[in-house]
């Protein structure tokens, strides 16, 4: 899902769409909304036009369609909002976009909660306003807590939620060994694990250490790389980066998808995680994860030379 969403964003940011200057945004946006509603080919507004436009004006126009009856239109509106935040690196714009995404994230009837969760992971704690944090606080006070809300709480670094998140923790190993949960989902899909990850992201050292220990206790190393290492990457703490570095150094491979081709390197998976976690990482993230051995070697050397990482949080 995450790859699909990022592919959509890539198409939007590279497509040569409707021509026109910033004052044409209103008419162009109205036209693509009409196209979306009628399931017609959409002429996306290109980056150059969005860069020239007043971002507050565009956000005001997009707000008119956030409750549109069409799911496609609502998704497209949020995509444009995310693009604006990426193109206009102003704190007020990013905070407004984040607040809109958070509102949709916690709306059980939006149909876009998973999408908003994926987009919100690419923002940092400073992009969450007091209003966004208040919305998340209310969501976490509900009876049935959503694990995605918990994880975004960690991204927002809402320290006041730490006691509440502690109450959600479970003993993951006891859960794994309990005959009653033998056929249940794995411990790393539970709400308790999400709460532990969120606490680790917010700097609780005992939870950072426990997350890494639990990852190592997973007996299936392929499953660890595929399912658990991305969670470790979410933590964005030095200990987590150091743990991921160990797998960057590995020459082991995942099982091959095709008999005629070797399986993907563990290091390739970790390259993907580190590229979105560290500033100045020497190789840009590739959605296809087709990192060359030379690129992996460059990153291995770079990681070994760092005395301190500049972590994106």
C-alpha cells in the first residue's frame, strides 16, 4: 500500500499537466474535480504551477472538496495538500496540511484513514500543531484504540500520552507462547507492540531496548527483515539506527521470487529504511528498491564513518 501511495505521488509530481499561471489554479482545480467525478482522464496540475501559486489560496480551494461525495476526489484533495507541503516548506503550510490529514485519519467514515496514516509518517514532530495533537489525544481516549493513531502519536511526540501508552503494553513473548493466541496474529501486529514502538520513538530507552531485543528473538530471520525491521526504522533513535546498520552489512538474501533470479539482499531492504531516516544519506530512496551493490557499499562506508547520525524525527 505504501509503495502504491508513493507511486501516485511520484506520478503527480512528474506529470506535465494543465498549463497556466497561479491565478488559473481555481479553474484548473475545478476542471480536474469534474474529471475525477466523471471517471475521465485527469490532467494533473504540475509542480511548477503549484510552486508559483499562493499555498494558502490553494488550501482554501481544496477545503471546498474535502467532504466531496466522491472518494476519488477526497483522496486527490489530500494528495494535492501533501504536494503543497512538499513544495512549500513553510511551517504554517505543513502544520495546516498535517492537521487536515489527522482529522481524516481519526474519522471512522472517511475511507482514507490508511492513506492519511501513510502520508503522516513522512512528516516530523514539529509539523504537528497543538490542534493536531489535541485531535490525536481525543482519538486515543476512545474505547477502541486504533494502532495507527498510536503510531502517529509517536511521530507527533506527544509526551503526555506516555502513561496511557504504557497501559497498552503487553508481554510480547508471553503473548507469543500462550496457547490461546497460537492462531492469533503475531505479536508485532498487536496494539501493544504499536504502543511500545510509539514510546520508543518518543525516547523511552527501556522500550527502545525491548523493541530491538524482541526483533532479535524472532527466529525467522526473513520475517524479521520483512516485517520487523521497518518497525525498528520507525523508532528513529540512535540505538535503532545502529541495529539496522548490522543488517546493512549483511550479505544474506531473502528467498528468491523467481527461481532464475537471486533473492533480494537484506541490505537492500535496510537501505530503503535508512534513506528515509537519516539526513545526508548518500543514496536517495528508490521505491523499486533496486539498489546496486556499489550503492550499498557506498552507504556501508558512509555509515561506518559517522560518529553521530542526523536522524529525521
